[in-house]
C-alpha cells in the first residue's frame, strides 16, 4: 500500500499528497471523498528532486519500475479505482508519465491538441521519457474553463509559463478544495488571453463557492524558498529592449508552451521594427495546436506577426497560414531586422553544420536563454554544453529566468481573493513560512 508524503483529513474528505510535499515539483494529489464515493487525482508529476539525487550524467533510469522504486514518479497503485486524473498544465513535474496510467482511466487536460503536439516529441524518445505520451487506450478529454464537470471539478484559467494552465476547484460532499497548480499573479498577456489570475479566482469564489471561500487551499509556494529572485514579465521586457539596441541577430529560446512570452516578444518586435521568426520545429508544432484553443484575434496576431525560418524551403505549408522565409536569403543578409525564436540546440546545430554561412553571423548574435520551468536534469547538462559551444563560436549569452510563479509579496493578494479556511502548502521547500504568513485570513 502506497504511503503518502503528507495527508490531511476532515469530515468526509481525505487529501493524500504523493509528490510536491516539502519539495518543488512532482505534484500528485489524491482526493478521497467518502461522502460522494469518489476518488480523483490532481496532477501526475515527475519528482525532479529525486531524479537529481539518483541520476546524473551517464547514470540514467533503467526503466519505469526503477523510477517507481526510488519514488521519482507517483506509485501506480494510487490510480486504481480513480474516477479521473486532472492535469493542470504541461510541465513534466505536473504532467508526468501518462503512458503508465491504467487503461481506461479518464484523464482531463487543459487541451488535447496541445498535449498531442507535446507527446509526439516524446514518442520518438528511446528512453523512459517515451512513457510521457498517453496510450491509445487512455480516455483523454479537454477541460472546459469555468464549467463544473460530472465529478464536481471546475477549471479556472491562470497565468503561468505554460499555456494553457489551470487551477482546479473541487466541490465535495461536505468540503471544498482549491488546488492552484502553478500560477503567477501578473503575467505577460493575462488580460489578452483571459488568464487574469486574481480576477478569475474572484469569479470562482463568487460563482462556484457562493462567496464563502474554499475550505482547503492547496497553494503552491515555489518562490518562497527560492534564494534567487526571478525576473517579472515587466523586467524581462525592459531587458529585452536594451538588448535589441546592440544585437545584430537576437536569438531567444523559450519553452514551446509559453505562449504569453511569445506574444509579448511579438509586441516588442513590432515596436522596434523587427520581425519575429520561429525556427524550432517543436514551437511550430505547438503553435499549430493553439488553433484549437485560441480566440481568432490571437490567431490573427500570430499569423500576421511571425514568420517561419527554414534552411532552404519547406515541403508542407506552415501552420495557421504563416509565411516562411529562409536563413540564407533573408536572415543572414539583414540579421538586425529579426528576432529568432527557437530551441537553442537547433540554433547551435545550424551554425555548426552550415559553415558556408560564415562565423561572423554568430559573432554578432546575442543568445537569450530563458530558463524553462522546471529545469530538469537533462536540460541542465544540455545547457552547459550549449553554452560552451556558443561561447566558442563567439556568441554573447544572456541567461535569465522569468518566473511562472507568483512572488511572496503577492501571497496576501491571492489569499484575500480566495478566502480559504485552511492552507496546505505544496510545491515549495518553505511550507512553514507560508503557514506563518497565512496566519488568520483577513475578512
């Protein structure tokens, strides 16, 4: 029988946490509602804290059985007899290994289409990561924001460094639960995308909880235990403005699901006279999947303000009617006119393989690495090698982290809107600090 890392029980509700208790990431929360005869699970994350402890360099997992044995992924028995599994967003410390869920389990995700674009990458993996993709026998459904489902769960759109991201509210037989997932109070394009966190939480309190607030709030506290203060979206914008003043070719790496930062870069590019060019297959694929979840005004903004970069030409039409340009005929002739968005490894490979383009292009380039969240062990090692190559080629590297999480000074703003009776810290290494700051909620 699996033993939870933390558990809480009141009336008919029992909350068991198998990942994310006293640690950042790896969230997996089981809610047992005796009164309703119901078992639901919020998130299915990989615990990177465990991966970093047991695996590094040439020491890699032998398989999923070993990952279970060291506790890097949720115990498989917790999914037995579950009514549904809910995924709040597509970072691996919440998404986890969907391929290991029992056949027939119903899994709710923010978007089936975006999940499919992500899963394609992992299906081709020769390692345990290919279990991230769900099996064909898993019942995958998209969540509908602001609408309660048959299990009493209402998804609430929130801002985060992965789009779309959701918080979840469960209305149980005699208690209510708010589960934050990961969120930030102020993002890049919150108003534009409808992911204004505080406004949406306030709506949920009024319309889902009847103005009473949640009985339990499972609230993430990532930045409470971070000794490095990450940049806010506003600070990122300021830095990017200054960088563009000196860069011939500005190359920015972003997480392929971080739509908010992409839309913000498009705004900055239009004001500085540059064209945004996407040169990463993963990002292109994800953009194509957004056609199913974005409003027409956002799709129009994407299609009219970005291009797709190719080495020579492409065989298939680019997504959303986006125009394509080439490195040789366009970008390399006037690099100062472009902002290149791509996976940094793609950028490195282009410059290693195409010596005929000339080293001077890289020497004039600025590479801005926006650290993804979470920074898994594979990406940490990869970035060190990437930096060595880029420095050798003469590129100037900026490495910054833009937070997908709220700041501690914004904690009270969330609590005031949510009005919870009890706080359960999750996704943090400083739960005591959160409880101390929680104190007695203000009226």
